[in-house]
């Protein structure tokens, strides 16, 4: 068995201790917590294409950092416009319950079926849209003869 020369040993021994320390788990993941209101995280696919994003944020060293303001963003998702730009009716579901009899039959549909794009809702098999309340079925919307949705609320 060969022995290492003394000079080489002086170099190898400190390196043997330095490498494990350099490869250690020195990176500490620090979560950022709750993102600012109406903000979207850049690192998880957030973009200004989403109408609900008022701004984009990046999680850096455990804190949210403002990355970009979204022009026209920050819309309330219940405001009647979907991220794809289609206008949707907003139906008041106050007093809604379940168990109304008799069951609805085509062309009558539950109110939730009307909560899609105004432009396409009347292209379905539904004509009248009802909400189940403690008084029974209440008409909340219907498709008129021109094929457009009319709200009755």
C-alpha cells in the first residue's frame, strides 16, 4: 500500500472536510404565507391574463415582492365577467333552498344553468330558469323570442 506524500495529504485532508459542508442543506425554504389581496403568484402560473389579478407577486426570502401591476385587473370574480371575457348574468340566490316539487322538466331549468355567457345560454335546451325557494319554484330568467336572456329579478 502506498502512502500519500505529506504535501498532498495537507491538501486532501482540509478538502475532505470542506466538501461535505459545501454540499450541506444550507438552503432554507421560507414560505411567504398569504398573498396580498387580488394578487397572483408568478411562480405558480399567475399572469395578467387572469382578470382577477390586480398585480403579480413573487415569493422571495419569505416575503411577497411586487413584480408587475396588471392593467384592468383585480375584478371581482362574482362581478359578471369571466376570465375569458364573456359576460355572465348574476342571479341573486338569496333564499334558495332544495327539495322543490315537482322536479323541473325541459325546457325549464334551475337558475344555475343560466349563469353562463349571455351570448350562449339561450342556445341550450333551456328556456325558463327557476330558483327553488321556500315558496316553491320562482322564475328568475327566461330566453325571449330573439334568443337573448332576460332576468326577472
